[in-house]
C-alpha cells in the first residue's frame, strides 16, 4: 500500500502543521490519489494576493507601514515586491480563510469588495481545492487620482 494523503497548511504544531486527507489505496485507486501533495500557507496567500490585485479598482494591498516598507523593498535591485503584502491566511484541513488589507482607487467600495471576494474565492478554490469559508476585507485607504507616488531614487526632483 502507498501513502496517498494530501497535506495542506503549516503552522506551529509539533507535527509540522500538515493535515492528512486519506482516500482509497491500492491498485484500484485513481492515480491522482496515489502520493502526497502539500500546500503551504504561503502558496494560498500568494494566490489570494494575485487574485485581489487583478480586480479593477484595487490600487494596492497592505496597511500604511507595510506599504511603506514594501515601497522601499521594491526599490532595492533584485528584491521585488511581495505578492503577499496585505494578505493573511488561515489554512485548515479542507478550508481556508483570507484577510486582505486593500487600498482602493476612488470607486464603489462595496462593489470592489464583492469583486475581490469573488475573484479570490474562485482562484484559491480552483488552484488548491480548499473551500474558502470567508474573505475579510479591510479598506485602509483610498488613493485619489491627484495623489502622486513619491519619486524613486532614480527620479530627480528637477527636470
């Protein structure tokens, strides 16, 4: 017999945070159930972050300090931005919950929040097989069209 469990999530438990889903074993078992698949919390956070950023009306993710540190990190060559900034997830055996801190771009908060929930739930469930039980959204700021980003280190103040 083979170990045909699927492990999902990681946390601080002594067993490493893996949750095993058991299925049929042996020669009659479908190929997709023969073996072990592990999905880390960070994977779910990345999927949720990418899905949230795809929604028109989302300007950025993360609360004030996270955005400030993220902006500095993005300016460091090779560091890049973090897809998981402003995203927190809790992953259980078969379910996940997602918390997002977003900055919107002067549009209907209710409409954009609904679109974000729909997109995040669809992406996470499609890519991981987990049931998303909730997507909590905290709108931390609204970006106005006349607000400009601070110039980067390569941009001078005088042109």
